[in-house]
C-alpha cells in the first residue's frame, strides 16, 4: 500500500469524527483496488491507477467520496449525486453510512 504523507496530513486536518470516516474510505480503496497511488490534487486526495478514479474531500457536515468514469457504475438506487457526465459523488455524514459492499463494487467497476 502506497501511503502519501500529504494525504495523511489532509485527513488529519479534518474534524476528529471525520478522520475515522476518511481513514476507513482510504483503506477501503487501497484494499479493493490494486496498484493504487494517492496524491493531493486540487487541494484534496485523489486516487489513481493509470488514471484518476476516485477522490475524498471533507466539508463541515460530511465527507464526499467522488468517482470518475461514472458510466461504468450501476446505481439503481440513485445514490450518486452530481450533474456531470464524468464525475459523481456520495456524501457520508457518519461512519455508519459507509456501505462497504456497494463502494467496493463501484471501485471495481471503475478500475476494471
């Protein structure tokens, strides 16, 4: 697992309860996708293989987990937000809202 110190610094600049969510999502990404690199782009963590595929961002009341290549994601419950054609996201307000199986499925879809 390739951990970037700048991403760690970003995560630990969040509120205490958000750090738990950010770390969980970060580990989920690294455990699900092979050969992941992470770096700070546009002021927040972006995860890539050859191309960028996901990002994390914290706001006052939630964590945003964003996905590139959204045309590969099946979202029958319409959980993804955003109006763009290439980028959508979900907002997570608590640790209990992390739907691991769904996120893993989406990560595998956009990286295969």
